[in-house]
């Protein structure tokens, strides 16, 4: 039976990074008609009620209905070590991340953390994530099994590391990385709403042979995305130069091994050289902005203004657990603050778009998720714009939607997410 969800509605008819806030459409009393897992209609509440008298009505009052958030870069295995103190990237990986990732050879641990991760992300209104797993195939199985059980569109892949820069016990080989990734891809890619992502962690922990093997696998499976890290910290870039003396720059370590193309997702992309920017734009690869991580690990300030003006395809992400939050609201707030430090005030329409349609486009799924429109998958959230006393008193003075929404962007958390639908099914909110 069809469900008619009523509330304020926010959707997009264009890209506000290019067209300004007018690309957004707001209805103060609108609705979304959902049937068979898809959005069938979006419009004014009264019109939809009249046209669909049989539909079951869920009235969300003044809550804001939006597409669910899309987190374009995360590490679900780092859930339990989020907010670990005092290190920069390489030391943080060695001190906190790698020891925790070793535990994912145990399927029970992987299942427990994957379940916990989806409970946390869904309670924060994130209906799609693109995650790294660990080197263990078990970690991929656990991720996809939990995503599937919840009916989610989800992206993930086995993280590959075969170089002795990664610790003993957390290394595969060029061959096993290729073979395991291929097997997992054949098992999960395209099953229900799941997509496999070819995942070399980053150049410093792979040999050129492994990068080439994964490049070959990607060439054979071009419908998969490929995700990795690029130019996150200056120490990391110097390390890459020492490990790959022939490379023109960091991006070239990927490009030379078949790992640069339209379906490539590059996390961070902060300290880019002009050639890298040009090539990334030329091939229309995706850059994933991870602002809470970039401040937390001390990486730097992503050039949102310059890169968006150049027309790069940009997504937004938590990068948990290098990022310090599971919330895309908190992530939008950090993106705002980082852009302010570079003298660009991102409009709430741009921030919300980056967290929904922008990230969905980065994952090449913008025609299915990340917006409210007929034919799109019914991943929907209802957002309470007065979820705490501090937010409520500020929103109470708002003169328009953007003024009403911005306090929730800057100060909101999971308390603002009143309801979540994934694939048209309303999810129970974990306590
Ligand atoms: N670079 C390589 N691996 C990682 C990781 O797990 N987190 C972050 N933030 N950067 C990385
Ligand atoms: Zn990452």
C-alpha cells in the first residue's frame, strides 16, 4: 500500500554550487508519496491527499522531509576507536587504527561492529555509506550482510595492503588482494542495493604490483567504483614521493596503475598540485571532502571554493573514525567552518546538497538516491528543526527555511533525526 508522508519538503532541481540557492525547492506543507520502495510523487500536501485518497498518511507536521544523508567515505571498522587522542595521520594509523582493524579477522567482531555502525549512522539520518572494510574478507561479508538486512543502498570493499609499511597480520598480497576482491565483487556487486568498491587503502601501503592488479580488476569490472586516499597530509605526500620516485605526483601513483577514471573516489584531496587538479577534473573523478577528519587529524583545509568553481565532482563524508562524528549534520558544520577559514561562506542549500545529492553524484548514484523526486529510491528522513532548546530558540526567529535550517546544521545531532525510511520502509530508531 502506498504511504503519503507529509511535512515541509526540501528537494533540488539543480546544483546550488553552480546555480545558487534557487536550485532548491521548498514546500512549507508538502508531501512525498512512496510505493514499492520508490518515490512516486512529490508535491503539495493537499494535492497529494486529493489525488491519492487510499494512501496511508504519515503526518510529520513541521518536520523537514529530505533525502537521507549520503556519507561518501567512511571506515566502519574504526567505529570503536573514533575520537582517539593526540596523533597525526601515520601515527594515528599505527597507534589506533591498525590494531583495531586486526580484530576483523574474527567474523563475530566484524558482525558486531557492522551492526553497531549501521545503528549509529541510521540514527543520524545517513541512509547510504561508502565504506572501507579491512583486509579480511570477513569484514566485507559482515558489512554487506548488515546493510542488506536493513534494506540499504550501500557501497564497500575489502581494503588492500600488501607493503611492509603495513603491520604484519594486516597484509595481503598483490595476488590475494586481486582474487579476494574479485570473489567478493562477484558475490555482492549488484545484489539488492549493494555495490562493491575496489579499495586499495593508499599508495604507501600497496606495492606497485598490487596497485596494478587492482587496476586490472577495475578494468574488467568498470561498473564498480574505486576508492582510495589522496594528498591528505604533507608528511604522507613526502612518503609517497620516496616510495614512488618515478611518479610525477601522488595522483600519478594511481594513474600509472590503472586507478584513475570516472568512477574513482579520492578521499581528502587537500594538498593537490596543479597537474593533479587538472587531471582529476579532466577524467571527472570524485573528490571526497572529509572536514571533521581533516581538522581532527590536523590534515588541512580542503579548497571547496576553488575546486567547486573548477567544476570538480565533490562529495561530503565523515571519514569515521579519523573523522570525529557519525553525523552528517556535524560534518556539514565542519565543512562550513573550514570553508569560512578559506573565506567562502557555504550556503545552507549548498551544505545540504553536498550531504545528499552531491555525495550521491560522487558515488555515481545521483539518479537513484540523494534527492526527492519521482522514480528515485525512497530513502527519506524527517528532520526536527527544533530538536534542542538552543536550536529551537534560534530557529524560532527564522525568517525563511534557510535561517530555520542553519541552526540544525550547525548545532544538530541525532536528536534532530525524527524518522528514517530506507527503500520505502520506515526504520525503527535505535534507542
Ligand atoms: N589514509 C590511509 N588510511 C587512512 C584511514 O584509515 N583514515 C584516514 N583518515 N586516512 C587514511
Ligand atoms: Zn579514509
